[in-house]
C-alpha cells in the first residue's frame, strides 16, 4: 500500500468535501477506511493499492468532478 497526499484548490463548503470523498471512494484499489478529505486545508490523504490504481487515476477522478489538483505526493 502507498499513501497519496493531494493538495487541492480551496474547498469552499462541506458539500465540496463530500463530492471529492465520494469520487475517490468509487475507485478500485482505494483503502476506503484510510480516506481523509480535510476541508480546512483542502487536502486528501488516502492509502491505495499500487497494483490496482495509480496517483494519476486518483487525480483524474478529482479533476473530472471539477476540482483542481495543485500538487500531490506518494509515499
């Protein structure tokens, strides 16, 4: 398992946070229990199975619902 830390554009409301959370949870290979979308800092932290999904697919799911990914890192 790898951990993705993704910085987003400013999330303006709790509904935005829920949309991002929902989009990421739908992806295969995501550890749903580890997913944290932090409203105040506009960050996403999630563990994922690198054999099933990559950071690019996670970023794409977020951008496809209208949010900008500023930067991301994987550990």
